[in-house]
């Protein structure tokens, strides 16, 4: 437990320090969401209709930003070697890094989402719903991204490759996230079922992603 | 001072017909040795002979293509000692954005050997980097990084040290300190396997000379 806590704490610290990327992710999210009203025009009805989807897509894109350095930094500075030589399970390293990354970059974005939702003319119910679904679903995005980061840890410029690998896999999370948000706002649409599936994605990926990531890091070591 | 008392089991390292293949090419074949507690093995040979690969196999970072490697507790119980090694490669696993103190604390928690304020100060003081505890490691010189790597090893006692070119980047004074640390480790029943093409500050009990395969 102390081991996992140490890895999470280090990841959060590295994330929020200068050059860590947590702040950049937040600003990128702000930029993506702020650009949309300029693109689609000042049609408030349209904006409030597509607002939850825009916020979700913004979170999806912003979650990709810091991933490139998540494991490649460990590989380059020798931490990965030392960690494996220490005999501790690599699964815990992947889990700790992913959780830390979510705390440093995912959580601030989720907290900022309702504020940005105001710019998109979302109703109070929709603001609450989108924050709740992002809170439940964004861990899945980070865990899926962590697998992509582990796969590309041995490459020089893995950032673009991570996006290409991770975006298709994130589509189900996006679908159910937006579906659940709309379900909370529009009456006949279902909320509970898609929301529970969203939670299942996060919980399932929390178990599977560390296993897959550990395997990928092992391969990247060779 | 960090007290070099015996805080780990006495271990014998045995390699039997180890071979290593990288990129489809045999790096070395049929390496066998056996080294007991309190002894040091020097691995020598030209570049590309597979010194580092041998150490990486021993550290569990590479799978051997064949052969067997065992860390056996010498006293009584035949069970394999768990996670007995310290690996000192050419990188020291330091995060440039964090201070030396934070870096060392992190590794102590990974090794499950919580280090107090005194331990940190004693270890870094001995290695001549005590004044730099609160500096970010990003500003360290190569020699200071190497010293930080040695501090990491000092803080969490483990029986087997795998040192890959341990004297690289160290000045004369640093080499002397390294020699003392290695001596103390051997005195307290540890095992050292050191790969080097330079002279080591401590005389080895055994030498394994690796040649480039024809």
C-alpha cells in the first residue's frame, strides 16, 4: 500500500510541477471548448444541445496530452530499470502512474467542466449531469491512455501514436458518457443504464489496463 | 553514520550455462560462475562483450536465452531469497524536477525501507552531496548523479550489488568513497558483481573475462 501511495504521490508531484503538463492540459481543454462557439456561431439553442458532447470531446482530447511522458520518462531516466530490479510488480507501477496522472490532470479538468459549460449555455441540470458523468468516465480514459503510453514507452516520438491508438478505444466511453448526460437532461432518454455502463468501463479498465500496461512495459524493455 | 550491520541474509549467486541473445545475435554463451557471501566478482571484457547484458539478466531486466540463475540463501533454508539485488546502471533513476531528498525518499519507499532525516543526511553527507539535498536533481553534474545513485543503494541494504561501470563519472575522491562502501558491503556479508573496463577501487575475489564471440 505504501508502495502504491509513493508512486501516486510522485506522479502527482511531477504532474503539477513546472513542465509537468497538468496546467497545460487544463488550458488546452479551455481552448478546445472555447473555440467551438466561434465555429458553430452564437446559436444558444444549438450550443446547449451539443454542449455536453463538446465538453466530453474536450476532456477526451485533453486527457491525451500528458500521456507521452508517463512511462517514457521512467524509461529514459532509468527509473523503470530500477523499479523492475527492485522486484516489485510492474502492475502496481502502471496502476500508480495512471491514478496519479488522473489526479493531476483528469480531476482538475472535471472540476473545470461545469464552469466552461456556462459558456455553452448548459442548463443547471445539464451542468451537474456532465460533471457527474465526466467524474465517472474520465478514469476510463486515463486507464486506456496509460496502456497506449506503456506501449509507446520505448519509442522516441510516441505522442502521435498514442493518440492514434487510444482514440478509437475511447469511443465507447464517449458514447455512453454523452448518452448518460443527455439521459439526465431529456426526459424519455435513459440515464441509469448508460451511467452504470460508464462506471463499469472505469472499474473494468482500472483492473485490465495495469495488466496490459505491465505486459507492454515488459516488451518495451527488450 | 549509516551502520553497515548485517541486515540481509547471506546469499550465494550461482549462474549455470547462462546465454544471452539480443536482436537474433548471440552475445555470450555458457557463462557459469558461483560466488558466495562476502565475495566480489569482477566482469571484464571489451565493449560489446555482454558485460552489461549479464548484469541486466541478473537484475531481472532481461530474460536469458538459456541457462539458470539462482540467488540462494546460504544459511539453512533452501528457498530463494526474494528481490535481493541492487542494480546500479549507467542511469540513476532520478527525476530532474524533484529534489535529491524527494528522489531518495521515493526510492526508500519503493524498497520499503523508510529513511529518516538522519539516514538521508548521513548517507548523502558521506558521499559529499549533503549540501545538495534540497536542490533539484536536474542541476546535478554526472558525478553528483552517480553519488546520488550510490546513496540510494546505501539507504536500503540488499545483499547483492550489481554495479555496471560504477566508477564512471566519479572523481578520485568519489572512487575512494565507493571503494570504502564496497569494502563495507563485502565485510557485512554482501555480494558484489561489478562490470568494468577500468580498475576497481576494491580487489575482486574472482574475475570473469568475457571475450567477444567470434
